[in-house]
C-alpha cells in the first residue's frame, strides 16, 4: 500500500480544516488514495448483523457525509464505511468557522450541524455503486427546522432501505439544538418504534448515543434497546465536556470534541452499555482510537466493531494497516482465534 499522506500532510495543514477535508475528498474521488489488496487474516473477520466484515475497522460518519468516497475507504483496507449524517433536505449547517484542530492533543472540535446535500444526492451516489459490493451504512438525521423530526428519520429509512447495509439513527450530535433530548426514555421509545415500523426488510438499525449521559440515561437506553430488539448501538458520539480533557485557545469553542481525549469517556460508556445490555445488543465502539491497543481496548470492553475518524486526519491511511497488524498480534498473544472471542472480556471478567 502506497501512502502519500505524509507528503501531503504539511500542505493540507496550511488550509483551514474544512477546506483541507474537501481537498482530501476530492483527491480520493479522483483515485488519489492508497489501495490495500492484502487479504485480511481470518482472525479479523467478523460476522455480525447478518453481514460478513473482512475486518472490524470502519470509517465513522462525518467523514463522507454525502457518500462520495465509500469505495475509496474500503479500498484503503477498511472493513466497512458509513455515509452521512444525511437529512431529508440539504442544509448548510452552522456558520463558519466550525471546525478546530487541536493537533498537540490529537483532538478536533466541530459544530458543523449536519451540513449535507440531502437524501436525493446521497441516493444518486449510492445507486451508482450499487453493484460494487462492500458494507456501506447510512447515518440518518433530521433537518434542523423539521416540524416532526421523527418523520425525518422515517424518511431516511424509506429513502435508503434498498441501498444501505445498515442504518445508524443519529440523535446524539450536540450541534443540532434539542436533538439529544430524543435520548430520553419516552422520546426514544416513540422514535425507535416509529423508525423500526418504517423498515420493511431486515436491514439492521443501530442507535448512536452520546457519551454525556447520566447513569440513569444509560440504563434507560439499554432497556429500550432490549425491549425493542434494536439491532445494535454505536458508542459514542462527540462530547461537550472540556474539563480535564483539552486545553488551549480552542478548548472553549462550542461543539463536539473528538479524538484522543474522548477515549477514556467513550470507552467507559461502551463498557457500561455492554454490561447493561448483557452483551445482547452488538456495539460499534468509536471515540479516540489511534492505535491497535486502543482498538483492542474497545473490543475487550464490549465492541464487536470499531470506527475511526479523527486520528486519520493526523496520521493518514497507514493507520488502518497498522491497527489491523497490531490487532492480529494482540489476539494471537492472548490466545483469541477471532475478534468475537475477545468482545467484552474485560466487562465479563
């Protein structure tokens, strides 16, 4: 795998974060990206949601909001890609500047606000790759000015049910006012009941939750997930907490914090949700992963799959290969034949 990112990183760093991100997407669209043709070892294969993942690493939502480069991410060696968050109607998101780098802390703060080109655009992109294979999920959200936000999630299911490998219901972004209120038990039961009813097939539906939840909130979400037989959870989204996590001139910018500082908090919430659901609801772990050791910690704390984003902006595509190699090594060291054998062992033990 040829990785030109080290050569491009100083150049991209000269641009403000959103411009650098757009240049990265444009480069990937034109074939400027590494390809990993090496077959993943059987120890990294994961069977979940009725899908066969060649490895547990995926690109988290937010990187490819409009489904422009899922195949480039899969070619890079990832086991799956997630497009979105997408809303029914296009929306510009919050005013700029709205993304802030904290490179010395391996962190990013964003308050993008579900900026995307809407259902119709994403549908055209996914239709164009329909026969290419690979696992591509769709992360659905609601327009900021929607009169019925739950109806927007139902519309997302209808718009992509024939194209999505799985759905993620995103109610945990801190950048759409009032959205996180849908994580309350009564609101969540109504939301998920309607969303599950909108589904006409067995495409998996997952719920992405925030790390900023009380113990009671976590227990309520676990109970609803079990009661409604939800297919899975994604733990977690970004945090609005700052105290003890980051310092510096951007530390007080509003928005969601991601990257290395999020790792301890998101991993604790992951372990709690695994314990609260008795391991019966599969979980995708995300938040602060930047090494094979981090990925393995997520798995041992209950994650069946994991997702990356912020660390890739700093370390580039070579991180994917490195994490997979390190995972193979630690699985062998600890006597686990497959990823699934290690899921939740630190919680169960």
